[in-house]
C-alpha cells in the first residue's frame, strides 16, 4: 500500500506511522529521517539541504521532493510506503502525483488523523521533559510525575521546552491549517482521504487506522 499520513502536530503521527508501517510491511519514510540520513551520508541533496538549514532557511520543496522520490525508488519501497511529513503542501502533493504517475503508480490512501485543536494544545503544552535525560518525558495530566516538577526516574528537574509552549503550538497549528490542510482537499478530490479519530490509546488508534485502511481497500 502507498499511503500518506497527515495530521496536526500532537496527533501522534510519528508513533502511528511506525506501528502502521510495521503492520503493513512497508517502510516508514519521514522527512526528518530523510534530512538526517542525506546530511549524515553527505549526499548531494544532503549538502544542499544543509546549506539552507545552516543559513536558517527552510529546505526548498524541490530538495525535499527529490529526497523523498529517491527514497521511494529504493527496493524496499517497491510494494509500498508510508509517508510521514511529506507532502506538506499542495505543490509537494502535485509533484508527488506527477512522479508516481510517471512510474505508473498511484497512492492507495491518505490517512487523516483528526484531533480537536484544544486537545492538541493540551497534549503538547502539558509535556514536561527531564533536564538530565530528554527521554524522561511526563505529562501534567496524562502521565504526571509522582512529585510535581521532579523526574520519577532520576530526580532531575522537569521543564517545558520552548517548542511546547501554548503560543508555539498555536503557531504550528496555524501553519498546519494554511499549508497542510489544503492537501486533504486536494486528495479528497481524488477519493483517497480516510479520516479517523486520533483520540485514545496508541494501540486503539493503530487498530482503528488498520481497519479503516483495510475497509477502504476492500471497498
Ligand atoms: Zn530524569
């Protein structure tokens, strides 16, 4: 199956992408991983991306598209892939459509993870990270530490990253609405969009997604 995963920040997209890719036996292709891999391997595209990032600029669509297409042409992606973080705007979606068409391929589904906006803010703004170890993550409501502000694992001080502040979350949601949501309409016109609720336990959301994708394919 060739799937694009979309959803606002805080929808648990990365986590779901990893589980779904495993269940579907297709590679999970995330733009974050693509950037890191191309840069660490010193590829031509990686060098171009790094130059933009070092200058504090966004990596242009052409570079991102080229990296994603190159990754999708690898042998392990012959039977499908799950894209996470790409396409993130309509022009990337159009480039993807054209590239797949050239290969005689098409997407099977665009899985849209839906989360109410207030829930997104609650999920992200409630995160607290340990100063000693960034893997020690808590949430003021969903997984609170035993003692407020103190890490259960190592006693370290818990803090809120700047990226997780409510103001930053609202800005990221705004970017999502203006840049990424239009791709849902773009794919809806192609009959590809499958929307599911991303509320509940991680495993419940994965099961919901699998049912929706399988139902969609059978239909
Ligand atoms: Zn800790």
